[in-house]
């Protein structure tokens, strides 16, 4: 994988809430559904710390350019 030319951005087209998982799926070349399932499991097993991480990522990761 060539990560040199990739930019992590929130997805505008593949989003459920903020586009974080859609953007990560595009960046990692993975199905966003897998990222979403892993995120839900992480959130449940870390006593909902994933919610705080998601909110932080909403402010840190820029939205995809049109």
C-alpha cells in the first residue's frame, strides 16, 4: 500500500453520522462496514470510550473536499 499520496478525510458520500468510518475505509482501502463493526465492538468493550474518540475525530479529521 502506498500511503504517501493518501489523505485521511471524513467522507461526504459514505457516511452514517460524521463520515469518520467511511473516510477510514477509503484511506485503508477497506469496506467501511467492517470499520463500523470494529468501532462498535471497541466502544462496547472500552466502556463507551469510543464515543469520546469519535467526537474528537469529528473535529480533528477534515471533511472531504468536493
